[in-house]
């Protein structure tokens, strides 16, 4: 295996790993926040090297701001919106099963 091919495989593996992390952050924010908090605690222990402790501080999950940008849905403001009021003179669509 040539060095160029190995580098190509490593780059592709890193891109796939980053993509999976982004998807997890979007679809499961609470789970990834728990993972980040756990990793942050492990890296921030006093017996670790200084660069590991600073990396652990960077991994700490951000606190919820209440603007629902983190997907927490703790304030119930992110729930489904009520249906918009129909304009006067419009009729809703009705779907009926086909008769045999």
C-alpha cells in the first residue's frame, strides 16, 4: 500500500467521523452533551497534562440559553405550532378513500 493511498484513507475516515459527530449533535443533543461532559471530566482531572486539561475545558457542553437553539425543549416553546387560521373564503382539502 502506498503512502498516498494510506493518507487518502485516513482523510476519508476523518471526514466520515466528523460527519457522524455532526449528525449525532443534530439528532441527539442530550446524548452528545452527556458524552462531552463525561469526556470533559476525564480530561480535566488534576493529574493530567496541561494540554489535556485545556482540551477537557473546551469539551464542556454549553449551558442552555433558553432560546431553543440547542434543541433542549425544556421550556415547551419549541413544541408544535398551532395551525394557522384559515383565510376567509378558503376551503380545506378533504381526502376520502376510493370506493370499490
